[in-house]
C-alpha cells in the first residue's frame, strides 16, 4: 500500500505525475512512524483510478499522519481557553495566555526600531506603501490611539513592526507584521507568555490531491483574515505600537484592536474561529459548513464540485 507525499501537475489534465512514497507493505501494519526503507518511484497511470485508490485509503492516511497526535498540556489549555472565553461580537475574543506573567518596558525598543524602519523605507521609496497600510488600520478601526491619560499609568507592551509586500496577492497587497518576540526590559516577550495552541491545519498534500480530483475547481480566500477577529478589551494594551506620518513629528502611541501578524497565538485563533463559525451554522448551511471545515488551508479555500448546479448552490451560500 502507498500514500502520496507530493504531486506535480503538468500542462494537460492527463499528464499528471505522482511521486509515490512506498513505506512497508500496508498502512494497517504501521505501528510506529517509519524511518527507514524509503523507496521513491513514479506513477503515471489513469488519473481517475489513482484518485479512487487514494480516496479509499484516505482514512488510513489520516490515521497515519495523525499518529500519536496527542495535545500537550499547553495545547489543551489553549483549546480550553478558546472554547470557554470566545464570544461573538461585540465582545471580542480573549487571547490564550500563560498565567501569571509580567512584561517589562518595551516602548524604547519599539521607537528605536521604528526609526530604523522609517529610514530604510524612505531611502528605498517604500514609505508611502507602509504609510497606507497604517492609515488603513486606523480608517478600518482596526487600531486606535492610546488615550494620553493611560500612557505610563497602566501596563502596555509595544510591538516593533515592519511591512511585507505581497504584489501577487489579490486581496492584501501589503501586510504589516509585528514582532511579538521582541524582548521587553525583563527579558520576556509577548510571544513567550502566550499559548500558541495546537496545529489545526490539515495536511497540505491531501488538500491538493483532493482539490485536483474535482472536474470543476473553486478557489477563494478570506480577505485580511486575522483582522476580521476582535481582541478582547483587556488584551489591546498588549498590542501597542508607535507611528508618525512625518519624520519631524513626535512618535504617537497606538494599540491594535484585531488579531495581529507576528503574534504566536494568532494563526491558531484565526483558524479555529473560522472552524467554529462553520460548526455554529452547520444546521443552516450543511454544505458550506462542510467545505469550510474540510477544504480551507489557513485563509485559502481549495475545493470543487461535480456539476455547475453544485457550484451555483455553493456560491449562493
């Protein structure tokens, strides 16, 4: 028996090359993850028969890939916190934490790194792109100014930030990434005290093969997925940053109101939130719920249908 580790798609539908990884004689006989006797070979037969074989053994493949997938204590704690503290808007969602924790001062470091980022972006001519991204945060109400009376009077953690350019993206051309691993004055960072949660992503290879099996393919993505999810009020002060529009202006203090790139718990919280929404509406939209639960990889949807009617029905969900 075999399971597929990767696939390469050629130009034509009939020219699909599967790289098969042969391990032992049967997945049923596997008791421990194999570490030797690895044999690679190529397979180029009828695509339909190959995919049928894969579908018949998908359960065995899943059991093998999930071998000993037991949650650690921290992972289970993160799951429990999400389950018991997640609420629908307008309350927001609380970040899983390790308690107790104390963070030191961090504004000075954030200000220093902002100055370096500002100088580099202005020299390279990318400052306007970065500026547009920050302004978008503020205009979309995804960030807000920290009230002057709160500065210095309550704990805040400041995140250094930079911009990532993604010209190929259809929905988010630029992305501000915050450094949640920047250490505060006591040596601890926000990421060091947060729970990252378990890996809830499906196997990418399985998603690709399943996507390739449909006669009609469909793709989509969630626009600004992280920023669709609110932070709880008590967590906003842990997501502060400094910014100014002109180099001769003093730095202003802001705080983020949504999930943030660069924070260790954000991927789990975003993915699990999407899955929870699908579960909540499973009775009303069973087909759409199944697609969300089984065909998403992070914010990207790879799915398909067997008829145009199915496509139309799914789109209208």
